[in-house]
C-alpha cells in the first residue's frame, strides 16, 4: 500500500490528533514522530496544561480556603472523576474511585479479597503476567505465611485450571489485555469460571482501560484496578482507578485498611474517633487525594466522555487492521488476528528488539517499545495515531529488517 493511500485514509478517518501534543521526530524525514508507545505512556492532551494551571491558581489565590472555595474545591475534587471513570469501565458510580497508583491499589484490594483458608490458598495469574503483578501477589502470599512458589500459579488456560484445581484457588488475578502479547482475555467467561470454582476474581486493567470497551458491573468481577498513564493519557505515574462490585459495598465482614478519606465525606470534619465508611468504593480510599495529580486525569476523562469508547474502539479496529495488513507475510505478529481478541497493540517477534526499537526512533522517527528478548510492541492508539504513522512504521521496519 502506498503513502498516498495512507494519506487518503487519514482524510476519511481523521481521529483526534489535533487535541494532543505530538513529540518531534528524533530522526527521519518527518517533523513529528510516529508514536506507537501509548501502551506505555500516552501523549499529553493540549488541554492538560491550562487545566492544571487553573487548579494551581486556586492555591495561589485562595490558600487553604481552596479546600472549600473556588471553581473546583479540593475537598470534593475526587468526586469530579467518579462518574466519567465509571462510564469508561462500565461500572456504577458507587463502584468506582480514582486513587493511588496501580500496584498500591492492587495491594489494598488484595487485603479485602485474598483471604486464604484451609486448602483454598492459591492465587491464579496468567503465564506472562506483568512482573509487578507477580511481585504483588507473591508478597501477599508470603504475608499470609504461605509459600509463593507453591501458591502463586501461572497458567495459559485459566478456565481449564479452574475446572481442574479451582477448589484450591482463593483469588484469580489476571491482566485484561496481556502487556506482552496484546491478547484481550475473555473477561466475562473467566470471571464466571472463577466464581463457579468458589474463588474471588479481580482484573488488572492497565492495558484495557481506554483501549477496549469494558462492562465491569455486568460482567461481575469482585474488583478491578487500572492505571491512567497509558491509554488514558494522564501523565507519568498518574493516579489509578478502582472498581469494587456493588455486592461488596455493604458487607461489614470485608477487611480494609482505613484512613482520613475512608470515612463518610459529610461527617469527615466532625473528627469522630471511629471511621464510618460510606457504602461505596470510596471506602477503599485512605489519604486525602492529591489534587494536582487528579487534574490531568479529570481532563483526560472529559476527553473520553466527549469522544466515546464506541467510536474509539471502531477506529482502533480499523487502524490496527491496517497496520497488520502492511506487515502481513514478512513480519511475525504474535498478537491474535481476530479483532475481538485484541486491543490496539500488535506485538512482533523480532531479533534484537531493544536495538531495533532504538534504530526506529533515531533513524526513522518511529517510537515503539521493546520487551526482552524479542518482542517489539506497536500500539496505534485511535485518539492520535494515523494511517500515515502506520505506513511510516511499516516502511521503517522493512528497511531495518
């Protein structure tokens, strides 16, 4: 396919690139880079800087009174994010809260939902789980006096393992979209299998939120957690989101860690000596929210509300299929070919993935990323990637490979 064809497709299917700041190319013949690393760090929306400065102005002009006054009072700032975050992941507002970062949230949720008893002690993860998920679950198993080499089980086929060994599984914790292969797991099916086996089920949605449509309330997992610095474009180290299913929100038997923001907001400043948690996911909060970390998340969620996941998913399918067609026959793609089994990411098996990634950037202005030893990841994100970006990536790969 020609460069002219790519330009024609962009004219017909333009996306929302103008809403983002595109980094300059470090090499090649184009002014802007072709950016395929939104699965690691999304690009900055143009609105983020002005919105963040507006929130900073409240501190400058109001001081401590900014907690109660100004356009967006800090004391309830976190509530501005709840409904758009809930819409993004298909949850009820009371099931959703934006707080902390991803692995911190997974730890807090495992306090509640990993409760080993008797022979039901195992945590089930996917075979190529992200390392930090492995570290987190192994530490919880050790915390309970168990052996992580025995009680953390990685499998390539969760439903089959649950059918055979489910009576020994306390928690299923899987990545919704696998970080390495880009495969979209069958979240509702695996959730049903986990519950049928008597286990709790949670999902790490770091590579799913903002990438694929989610219906967490309807699918019924016990919990989920996600970050907002990848497809949600909220900046490096940005706050994460948490889902706790409605059926758990009024259950006094669930253990949680508590702090200043775990108690009912309407009575928080009575300074009562005992926490009175609300019947919502807000009860899993601990400290008061970092307003200036929440500001870019709010800006991003407003953008997703405006564009909508239905439109983004449809364009994502088109873009990724186009990139795949450019690579067909001469590149090894390890991501499933069926659109319903993947998000936007394509993972390629290549020699010297790290070196190739550097050459793509320095010689061609194409930013991808690598995972040792032999996986190159390309994520044409539907908000700002273009068909011409895809054409540039394929041409650069041809020259380098």
